[in-house]
C-alpha cells in the first residue's frame, strides 16, 4: 500500500472526542505530520448520529487551527447503528443475480435498507468442496453519512472518502505489521462501539460492530460512585495512571470482564460458523484498551494472545516535534484516525 500524492487528513469523530492524524510519504515510508485529540461536548453525538452539528464543526475547526493543519482533503469513517455488516453464504450465481440477492439479504436485515442505506459487497471466497460463496455486505445510512460529510465541508475541508471504522483497522495493521500472517482479530474498543475485524492472511473475512464501549465503564462509575461525567472520566484517567481505590478497581474489573465475554462471543460465533480454526491472536486498541487488566483478562477469557495495536509502529515521527511519551500514551486511541489517513482518495 502506498500513500501516493493524494495524502488525506484522517478524522475520527467519536462519541466523546475528535481525533485527527496527518501523514506524509517520505520515500516508501510514512512520516507523522500532525496528530491531536480534543474532547467533544457530551450529547453532540448519540448512538453515532450527529445531534449538534454546529458543536461538532466548531470543535473540529478549533482542533485543526490549534494544530496548524493546512490540508485540504480529508476523510472520515463511521460505525455503530448507522452501519450494517453481514457475512452471508450464497450459491454461485451471475453478477446480476448476486446483486439481486444482496438486496434481498439487506431487506432481511432492515426493511428500509434499500432506500435508506448506501451499500456494497465483496466476494470473500468460495467454500471448499461446495457450490457456495461467502460474501461480506456493507451498508451505511445515507442521512448519517451525509451529516458526517457535511461536518468536513462546514470547516472548509474537501471530503474525498468515507470509510467504516472497522476497516480502517486493517489499513493500520497492513502498514505496521507487514510480517504478520495467519488468522487474527483486530479490535478497537471505542467509547460507544467496539469494532471487531477478523483477517486471514491479509484478507478481511469477518466484521462486526458491538454496541458496547468505554461509556459503559463511565456509567458504572457515575451510578455507583455518585460522580458527574467529568469526574468519572478523571477517575478513568487516574486508573490508567495507577491512582485508584478498591471500589474503582472492582468497577473496572466488572467492565473488563463484561466486554471480554462480549468479544469472546463474537470470536466463538466466527469459529463456529465461518472457520474451523480458532482465533489465537488478538490485537486491541481504543481508549479502554490500556485499562489495567484488560490484556490479561481478555487473553484468559478468549484463550488467545492479546497485544496492543500500535498505529505508529512503522510510522516515523520527529522526537523534536512529538514527545515519545505522548505518542506512547495516545497511540492506542489513534488507530481509526491513522487508518483513515492511510487510505487513498
């Protein structure tokens, strides 16, 4: 994969924050040019739908100005409720018949999907010994997509691409772990959605968005400790820094156990329905990926190796411009934005 001359600004508009990554190509490598994160006012985005576009636009515009970004072309991605992902097995058929079958499969997922969603599909493989093919169907709500793209135009950017969060993980992995082969899961634990992508020798074979994330942990702290949202977020930050108390540790353990079993359920479903092989490697990212105990608990529950997905493993950066400690701290949260920035217009 080469970035080429069409470098774009990768923008991850999440439920709680906006993250941006700007890369440039230097020879055959990538150089980090800009990156940053800014909190987003709570309620601006609900269930991945933009509720307050003015607030989102103002927040993104300020972040771009503060970082001194001069890029014109930008891309975003979406996930969660506005997205439909389904892998289906269908008989071998002509392209025209396949398109009709895809529409029928979408209507089974959502009766209004054909009218309300833009969709595409990818033939993954032919099933060995059977006259069947595996197809991955991807669809995104047209209105939600339009709202996200309008944010870019509102701040003077030229939208050149819209992707799905789950597939941006593959772009990150291809660039940073080119030596990797075999079957593995890439997982991004966001604020309200956890993206799960299973790849086999570089090919996407399964994708799923889970409606769970770090907000569940925040809500636990608010409910059990009687704190405000901002106070709960500070507690989460302190936990990562090793400053906590037994009551908070118990809440963290409950959240980690819960989301680990959610992820295990998805991996077991994949193994039972799409592969005879068990997923033995997992790479995780996102704001909750570095919670103390997340790696060990998920590894124990899923009976798999679990590592942290580093979006800057093979991307150069100037230590004069970026503090290595800052890069290390923020990198787990920057996988989606980096994956988008690696895409071509």
